[in-house]
C-alpha cells in the first residue's frame, strides 16, 4: 500500500517514513536507512525520520553516523520549534558520548 502511495507521490513524508519503519521492523536496516534518508531529503523538517534513523544506526553499531543524524535532527527541531523531540535527541547524543 505504501509503495503505491509513493509511486503517485514520491515526496509523501508519512508514507515514506512508514515504509522505513516497516523495513526497520523486519530487520532490513539498509532499506530502512535508505528510506529515512530519502524522507529527510524530500522533507528536511520531518523530525521523526532523523530520530528513528539514529536509533536504527545505533542498533547497527554505527555510532558516528547516528551522531550525525541526531545533529541534523536537532537542526530540524530548531527550525520547526519541536522542543520535545529536541530534548529526546539531545539525550540520545549525550548517551552516545
């Protein structure tokens, strides 16, 4: 279903994020990360994609990449005024050290 939506509108953030989450749930990390990246490429202020990409990268042991995603996500939080997500992501950055 999500693929059909994306065929009609490849920039649909909700559908692309949903597809990324489905891939992550199936353990398809590379596919999930590709979709998270595409989500933020088309929609640079779609904050959840940064946070979930970082969590996926942490699970894969790719800490430097996770930090970079979190920093990009924090910038998106600042642009959108999303203090709640910023607080969560800042906590993740601090946990990573």
